[in-house]
C-alpha cells in the first residue's frame, strides 16, 4: 500500500493534527479536537501514553504519532 500527494490511495484521507481533550486508556481511545473545533474519538494504541493537550497526527480515526512541539 502506498500514498501519493499526501493522500492515502485506499481512502483518499490525509493525516490531520488533532489535540487530545480526554483519554480512556482502558479502551485505548482519546477524545480529540481538530483546528475547527470538531471532536471525534481516536484510537491511540499505536501511540502509547498520551495526555490531554498532546497533539496527534490522526488518519482514518487512528493516531499515528505524537507531534512534538506542536501548539496545544
């Protein structure tokens, strides 16, 4: 599977930065908010321990990595 032009070939989605609002580590989920204020549930098992205020790169509802030094 490969991606071109910053979009996934499979789903045409792109990674978006989202700020963690609340976490549920028991279920490996976080409530996250994008720049426009829209909130969604994000799976965080790949990223590990995240805390409110962290910024994550999210693709297809899954956090791929923590964005270090991002403004919360």
